[in-house]
C-alpha cells in the first residue's frame, strides 16, 4: 500500500483487499489525497512500483477510484468545451455574418488562456477539474468583452464613418464597461485567491487564481489587440 509523508510516496506492507470477477483476481492498491483539489497520484503509487518488484506475465495494472473519475470528467469537460466553442462561433456568426470578425472576438480566448495558465504556474497550482471549470467561466467573460468592442465598431461604421474613426472612438467609449466588468469580478475573487492555504478553500482558490490571471491579461490585451486586428481584418463590416 502507498502512503505519502511530506510529499514523498512511501510503501509498506498492508493487508490487501482481493476479489474475483470473470476469472480475474484483483488486489487493490489504495492511496488517499490530502485535499480534493490535489492531482490524482495513482500513476505515482501504482504504475511505478518499488525497485525489485516486477509485474508477472498475465497480470496487469488498472487505475480506478478518484483517478479514473478525474480522467473521465476531464475528457467529458473537454468535449463539452469543444461543442460550446462551436456553438458560440455559430451564434456570433449569426450576429456578425463575418467569420473574420468572429475570429477577432474569439482571440480573447487565447488572451485569457495565457493569463490563466501563467497564474497557475506562478502559484504552483495544478490543473484540476475546478481549474478547468474556471477556464470555462473565464472564456465567457473574455468573449463578452470582445463582443462589446466589435459590436460597437460595427454600430459606428454603420453611420458611414471611415474605419479609423470607429475603432478609435469605439475603443474609448467601451473602455469603462470592459474595465468595470473585470474590476467587479476581481474584487470578489481576490479574497478567495489570497486565502488558498485556509481549510475549505482547496477548490475555490484555484478557481479564483485562474479567473484573476485570465482577466488581467484578457482585459488589457483586449483593448490593445482587438482594435489592431479589427483595423487590419475587420474592414468588411456592414
């Protein structure tokens, strides 16, 4: 049985739980995680047995429990995220009727992803299911900010103004709504991010860290990157 002390996996003898099913005899290898947000440790505990122990012919290692559930949840969330991304693309195309402008709006997803990943790396956090859900929430806020800018550019261009003027005036007029959205969310999430070492915040803290990091990059880069891209590729607006 594997146990962990101060980050080191230790092995010691323990009564094994055995069962038989479909002519297979199984022995359980168990390990408890220190917190719900900790990464699964089944590969460390079971796929890398101590030196000198070999898996005989006819035997196999299977991962179950929380490790199996976490992998299944991650796969399901990945497929759902892809389906949602395609649906968002379709909805934005119905609104703008221009694939270039839809792509400009969705550039914010990359800007938000950079900040979220950087925040996880700086805080030494792991990519858990809670963090992945936080990315989904973050992408929604980032997409909204892009829609605010692009839709306002289109509105000003519909009045017959040249491209340069709508981009400049539209960015200035939408500065306050974009900043207020990010500031409101940040003020609510900062306490959760700072209290990551407190009991009960094992799940909330990674969510707050991801959203804060993504908001920081997507908000400020959105006001710089989207206007430049729209001036270069958004001239076909109607």
